[in-house]
């Protein structure tokens, strides 16, 4: 198990019963920490700090708490009526968020605040492979999916800036992922977003 990604081997949370994985292997559902206030960062400061980062420290792990906050910011449930942290047309909520690491691909289940493994293969390609963590945004409605994904990745980007975490939105690998990435039936990959602690040169920006 790769210890540089989320410190998977430290303090694992309760795992649910195994379910079938789309890659033909065994998948697990893993609980995530409840989201935090993200260091109480003022919005104006976060907006000023946000910028694209393309060089990451591959040896510095991203904690599960930071991962949980990123996921909640991008696609979490923020109200008792089930509405999300980002809007969708007619509140269809027809988007899916996937987490890609060297350990495989995981689908975010906001209702339970868990990750469900859907593949044990490292599917990061191109720029994705140059960061320890990548989100892949997939949509069901092609007319609105791009708009929804934009709201999702901007929200996650602000969360990343609050922590001093770097991120970059990338499109180039998307076409190569189509037809191979383990999305739910009917969904299509829209765009990807990579995260990581900035490398030394990036940290000086």
C-alpha cells in the first residue's frame, strides 16, 4: 500500500462488507472524516491565494481530513434537504466525483461520506500521474455537465487554497479516459483536477 497517499496505512476507518468492483477485483467502502471549517480562512484571502499548480511534492502525503474537506467542498451535501455545496440544473445532481490515486479509483458517496473503490488500477495518465491525487468529474447530462463540473472544481480549488494545497484543472487526458474509466452507466468523464502539496519551486510563487 502506498504510504505517500493519504497515509492509507495509518488509522484506517471502518470498512464495510466487500462488493463487486467494476475492474473485476474486490472493492471496499471506506468512511471519511466529517468536513472541517478549513482553517477558518477568509474568502478574500483564499481567492487571492488560489492559482494553478503544476509541480507537486510527490513525497508529502495528503491527509484523509484534507481529502474529506476537498470532496465535501466539491460535491458534499450541505443542507438537510439534500442539496449540495454546488448547484446543478433543476437540482438533478446528475454528477459523480471520482478519486484517483496510485491505489486505484474511488467513487465519492456524499450521502454516507465514504469512498467506494471501483478499480484497483492506477488510472492516472499524463499530467494526472504527476500529482498524488486527482479528482475526475463525470456527468450524465451533456448539456449541463461542463457547467456543473466547473462549479465543482472551483469549489474544491478554493478549499485547496485554504490549506495551502496546490491544484490544477486538466482536460488533455479526458479523451483517453473515455470508454476506459469506471464511471456509472450513462455517465461521461468531463474534466479532471489534480492536487498536491506544492514542490519547493512552486511554493515560492
